C-alpha cells in the first residue's frame, strides 16, 4: 500500500479492526495507533510467574507446553483440547480450546509459546479459554502473531474486542505500509543528540529487540514532544517581538521616584536589579512579557506597582488583574495605602504628580461600576484593579500600556488568551 502517513485513516490500512479500535480507544488515524504505546514489555528469555497473574484481566504470557490432551467434553458433544503451559518457576496455566482442530498440531510438548487472553480458573487451575497464541520458532507459515517470534513482546493496555495479538498484527500492517515520515526534529538536532528518525523511533518502541531499543525510541518521542512545544513558544515569542509597542521611557522625578521616596525601606539589590530590567523592557518598542516570581513577602507587589507607575509616568494606564474579588479588593487597599497622596489626583491634599485608582468588580452596584468604567475610559484612573470583569468587551481604557496578572494560573485558558 502506498501513500500511508501519520494522518491516514486506519480503516484504509487495517480494515474492519479499525472500527473496534476507534470505538474502544478513539484510535482513528495511523498516528493515533502509533502513539498508543506499550505499557510494558515481556522478554521470552526471562521467566513469567503465572501465580501472580491477576484474575479476570487480559494478559500476555510466555511459557513452555508440558502436556496437550484431547478429550471428550462432558456436557456437550465434541472434543476439547487442554494444553498445560509451564513458566520458568514451575507455575502452570491451562489453555482450553473447545474446537481443537489446527491447534493440536502446533501446541505440542516442548513448544515455546506466547499467549494472550483473559485469566480465569477451572477448579484450582488458572485457565485461558481460546487464547490467541504464537509458537516461538514455528515454521507452519502462519502470519498472525509473527511479530511475537523475535525480540521483546510489547504489552498494551487492554482494548475491548481487540485481542493483544490482533492489536499487534494491526501494528505490523501499519509499520509495513508506513513510508518515510516528515520529521519535526531537524537533522542537525537529531545528530547533536543522537536521536533516531521518527519512523525508526516508532519501530523501536513497538518492535524492540532489546531493552535499549524501546528506551531509545521513547526518549526520541519525549524529546520531540518537548521540542515541538518549545518551538511553538519560540514562534509565539518571535511573533510578539515583531509586534509594535509604545515605548514607556523613564520619567525623572515622577511617580516612581515619589513612591521610592515614600517607602519605609530601601529596595534590596535583587529588587533594584529587577526594577531596572522592568523599566528597560517598558522603554523598548516591543511588548514586554515577564514572569515575576518569589517567596511570600519578597516584594513582588511593590515591584509590580513601580512598573505600573512607570507606565503612568509615561502617559499610559495600567491594569492589575486578580483571580478573586477578595484578592482584588486587598490589592486595591494595599496600593492605596502605599501611594497615599500619590493616589489622590484632583483631591484636596493630593500630590501634584498624583494619579487615581479605580476598582472594578462584578459585585459592585451599577452606579459604582459606571463611575469606575468612566475613570478607565477617560484615562483619569492611571491604575485600574479588578477581577475578570476587567476583560469584558464593554471595558475600555484610554491608553492601556501594562497589564499585571496576579496568580495567572488561577484564570481559565480562554481568559488568559483574551487580548
């Protein structure tokens, strides 16, 4: 089959099994199937302790046929085949076939087999009824389960109505039909980190010959996932850097200097460094995106306020977005107390350089909201504090230059994406 790539629908490659895979696991495309990774691997050369098998669950086991007996069934007509398979530590499980024809010639004493089915019991014996199986070293020409005959045996999360061997046969069809894939990792990146190509990585994960193979394949897929995310973030940053922004140049003897003079303490060296970086970023002609983090009481609020005042000094407005009304009200009170007369523009006793603060909450009365909305839209409020009510369509600013988001992880994805 030609033209098979990651976006090819499974039904065009594997036929009827695709419908069961889609219903049970949501696997619709070749990519979906290949990204459905094994949960563990069995090594046919190592012992499998049957005594530890979970009753009622689907399993894949490896063992050796010790006896195979065909006998008349007691409760109905016909004959059944019972095969005793032994693990390396003396445990036994029975394979039961109510239609023995074709099985008795392959399941002979001494044969090494890989079996899959649901663990049950009959009397004191563990049992697999009509299991799927493959005989290691079988030369009968059977194609089903051929992938079990070499290397490690991948074990996948159980899929209803799709046996592990049918699942493996489906993967064989896909891997055989898959052509060379466009690789999201550039060749120089793969060479630098010693990573296989994408098609080889899938082969290593689903058909490993040894432990190191699937580890190498999985590492490649994990690396790719991280690389793609970082590349998307880098592309977004590049797009942001290409956008124009109004430079907010430092103003001598403005609100920033006035607040620094009012503070009952001096900024630490670390705070002074961060403040310098903030003011430098604000003076650039590209948007600033900066994460400010630190321990409780480390002075993040003071630095955020100084950044907002730097924008107000340069003729802009700033908004402080908090996740809850309680937190927004706390910020409003704290900033008002820190600024004192610097927040009393137009009021008796207000500083000549003063601005105004506005608080916008969803629970405010209509009159309070109208007053604060007007203060934001007219530009009379240099700093507006609020909750998600700030990012509603009807909220307007005269010259918004900076948005400070407190505890941004508590906002929804769509809220954080709001321009």
